[in-house]
C-alpha cells in the first residue's frame, strides 16, 4: 500500500485527547493522527518513512506545504497499545510529541 500525498491546505486539522492532547486531521471522510513532522528539506526522508510504514498495512498520509511535510496515520489502525515506530528515527508516536520543523 502506498501513502496518500495531499496538499496541507486541503486538510482540516483538529486536536483530540488520547493519553494527552494529540494532533489530528480530517480528509476524505477519514481521521488521521500526526506521526512526525519534517522540514521542507527532508522530502525524501518523509516519503521513505511513509512508504515503510505503509508496507505494514497501515494507511499513511503525507501532507505537503512550502514549510513542512507531515506524516499521518489513519486513526482506524491506531490504538494506544499499538504505537507507530518510525524506522531509524527513534520517534514513537504517543511517547514523544512531534516538533514542527521550519526551514529558514
């Protein structure tokens, strides 16, 4: 399964509570949770990570803007007991709040 790639302007962001305040977004009748944010210079890394996560049969979405790339996981495939681990990054959703990176 390949990740969905959409412009950030087409999503509806929201916040929700799951073991703390989480970032979410709504697009195409689906709800997603934020996994990781990449700076605009990390396009290749963002897409590689998205493809590796999607290989695990998890629906992944990548949103694109001039400033950043964001990885989102479909909330249907996310539970508090099955946290997403990004390969080679050490960032685990639910354990460490993603940081917004902005290239200057």
